[in-house]
């Protein structure tokens, strides 16, 4: 379907949990050129495949334009610069130190019960920062969270301090306060209950804390430090790219691609997960996506005519 533009010839359903690498036709064409030209590099493998005729090239009509002597354009008048408003300070820039990932680095893993891992998984699914991770990266991140307890009245994070940890509140309650300006009285602006996550700017930008989060009762949190998070993301990204590229070498359709072309495709591929019985492609539908099964099994079904 992806090659010929014809409807899907069969239905593919997931058996158990299935993870697929997905690439759209448009993305493939943009990165590697026309699919049919790639097939023709190795037509002996696809001699039985019926390819559509090439689309005719569009004729370009050249319009005759009378040549005219170009007149020099007048120089634009110089506009005087406006003086900067006094007292307006430029926003300070925040620089995050580069992460060095050693080849033998192993992410930390802290013991957790099955119930704790299940709760953390549920919390992560509802966070903007971590919900996009694939299953493997989520498991690594869950293992790297360390349990930290705080008593009522403790400041879990404090406005102005360096950001070092990202927290997910497992039990308890907290209030969030800010001071604007810094020497003004605290103002309560928010509160967190179980499942609340805060401190994400520490992981992303290394910015100082923008608010104070204070425990109003005894709290149990899960904490992930910035350096570990960034290294996990780097390590996971490197492994995923290597695995994706290796997967692509096993796809007959892509045999004739260069290593660089496979690498570019691996970068553009998205991970999509399917649950047991979920339809991945449906017979008769237009095919505009290309799937590679990364993990799991699938069953294929095809309609038959009854006479």
C-alpha cells in the first residue's frame, strides 16, 4: 500500500502489547527520495511487484520577460535608534553544563515494591515531562527515582535555590508560595496532593527555583536528580538510535539504502504502542504509514470471498 498507493491488502492486529516504529510516506520521500527509485536499485528482489507508472513531469513554461535596465534603488533613510528605557534589565541567561556520558555509566536503581512501581508509572503517565517516554525509558526512570521523606513544615524546594531534583508527591500535601519581589511576603499560589509533580525546570534548564513548595503534613516523595535524568535520556537515545538503525538493516525493502539514509529514517521514526487486539492496519484503508514491529507479535487477517 505504501508503495503503490493501493488500499491495504490485509488487517494486522496486535497480539499482546506491541511496539512499532512508524514512518509516514511523506517523511520517507522527504528524507530518501522516491520509494520506487529505491526499489529499482534492486529490482531483482521485487520483480513480481507491480509498480505504478511514474507521474509525468510537469512542464515548465518559460515566460519571456522584457529586459529592462535596472535603476538603482534609493538608499533607505536611516532611522535613529530609540534609547533603551532606563531601569529595564535584560533577562539573565541560564547555562546548563554539558553532560558527559561515560561508556560504562549505569543508571542508578533504587528498590521499590510492585505497588510503588505501579503508582509511579501512573504518576508519570499524567506528567507533561515524562509521559512521552517509551516503555523502556519509563522503566529506567522509575528505577532511578529515590524515595525522600519530609516532615510537616519542611521546604521541599525553596525559591531562589539551585534546582537539583524533580519531585513527584506520593503521599501528603504541600502548599506553593512565591515572593514577588524576592523580599516581599510569601503568597500562596497553588497546592499539590498525591501525584503532583514539581521542579521540572531543574531537569530541563538548571534554573533557580521559582517558588517554594512546603509540606503541610508529613510527605513521601520520589526524587530524580538532574544529572541522572539527562544521562538516562542520552543513553536511551543512543541505544534507541542504534537499535532502530539495526532494525532497518533487516527490512528487505530498505536493503539498498545507504547507512546515512537509514540513520535519517531512524531519526524520523516515531514509536507507537498497541494493546492486545488493537488494529494496527485495516484491510481496505489507504496506506500512508510504514510499520516495523519493534517488539511483540501480530496476526494478519484477510477477507475471503464466499460463493
